C-alpha cells in the first residue's frame, strides 16, 4: 500500500500564536520583527495595514538560533 503524501503548505502563524509557542508576549514578537530577527508579512487589506503572519518554519529557525529549542 502506498501512502498518500500531500505537499504540506507551511502554516502561517498569527502573532499571538507565535508568542504562545515561545512563551513571550505578542509585543516582543513584533519587536523581533521590527529589528529583523523574524521575517513576517502582512495579509492584504484595504487599509494596507493587514494582520502580520509568520511562517511556521521561520519561527522554528528563530527558536533554534536563539536557544529556545535544542
């Protein structure tokens, strides 16, 4: 029997979700983004100020590089 493997699209995390995963505040996550430690993007919106999203793999990279995960 062959496994039905789908290419999984990376999950886009909200700021609150990212903060919960590393045990910090959403404000700290926004600071990391502003300082260039984390890469994020904004969802499209009419005002141009859509909600921020962080790729799950980007957060994993950040966690490893900063000693939150071994």
